[in-house]
C-alpha cells in the first residue's frame, strides 16, 4: 500500500496470527475464532483512538475486519467476498458472516478484479449480493518492458 499511496500515512497493525493446519483445516480455524474475534476487537479500538487523535478522515482497510470507524467513511478491500470452505454448511455460514460484517461495518467494498466475465478470481469475488461493491479492475505492479531478443 505504501508504494501505491506514498503521500499517505500507513499505520502497521499486529498480525492476527492465524495458523493453518493440513488436517482438520476447518476445525482448526473454528478453534481460533475467539482469538480472531479478540484481535478484531483490539484492532477496532486502536483504529478508533487513531481516528480521534490524528483526525483521520477516511479508512482503507486491506482485508482487516477491525479497521473501520463509524465517524468516517470506511472501505474494505478484498477479493474474497465468497469465502471457500470445504464443508457446504459451514461455507454458507462463513459467506453470510463475511457479507454481514462487510455490509454492516464498511461503507463500500473494493474488489481488485474485473466485474463480470472474464475475471481473475471467479466465484471468490462474484455472485454475492453486497450493499456496495466497486470492482477496481486488475491491479498489478508489473509493467511491460521492451527487451532485446537473444538470437544465439
């Protein structure tokens, strides 16, 4: 983000410290839900203090669920609107929870992908009703460069 917005202040936040297991993936994540919820709550409180102390006028959250404040416009950036979970019942619950959280606590959701077909993320970013979604198009730091061809 700092490369894309060099004139804006970037505030580093602690990692959620989620661990992923090969076996019992979903069960392992479910056991970590209290730890994740606590991390999001701490993040929300820290952001609230920063908004007041530094007179922040907008928040762009790069997939951080606690980075919002009701006093200022808050944007959530993600390509994972539709969470993919191996268990179909848990997938429905995860998708509902994700959509509920983003729609409730953020003013809009920015998706770094194309709207419609073709797109890069497929079902991860498409097909879910959201309050406000803006598809930003494909984002990349890569640029085309002319290079000399090796003829040997």
